[in-house]
C-alpha cells in the first residue's frame, strides 16, 4: 500500500462517517467508536482465517475420544 491509497481510504471513510452523522443525526464520536470495535472484530476474524488450519486440527483432536492407550498413567 502506498501513501496515496492510504489517504484515499481515509478520505472515503471520513466522508462516509460525516454523511451518516449528518443524515441520521448521530454523534461522530459514537460512529468512530463503533468503527473502532468493528475494525478490531474484523482484524480478529481475518487472523482466524489465517490460522483456520490449526483450529481445524485442534477441533479434530478434541472431538476424538481418548482410548486407554492414549491416556497417560500416573504410575
């Protein structure tokens, strides 16, 4: 990503927030706070997508019942 594209993205978001606030009589602080929360959720979702292979392995491991030979003994 270059500076020009980053500025364009920022401008689009700022214009959109400004429009939504004006049209709906909503606080800019509220909308920016909501965007912050949505951004954090989206980043977490994207990170999960990158590690889905690992999650599938863990899920399969948990879903498989242990047999006597899988269990460790204390003695």
